C-alpha cells in the first residue's frame, strides 16, 4: 500500500511541476521527474527500514 501512495504523490508532484512551470523545457521536465524518482526511492528505503525496526520489536518491550 505505501508504494501506491508514494507513486501517487510522485505523480501529483510531476503533474504540478508540468502545470506550474509550463515554460520548462523537456530536459527540465525529465530532470525533475528523475530527481523526484530518486527522492522517492530514498524515502521508500527509509520507510522499509522503519517498518523492519517496528516489526522486529517484541510486544513486551
């Protein structure tokens, strides 16, 4: 489920970029999409590490 939410947020940000900066060149559009993709990959890694920490904890701690 978090992957779908992250993807949807990424898509919304790309759409906002395209409508917010219509004068941007195609190269700028690609660079922003790639930057956002890398950012969301990093966010996903942090989320998965956080979920591993939570799931590895005992209920009695």
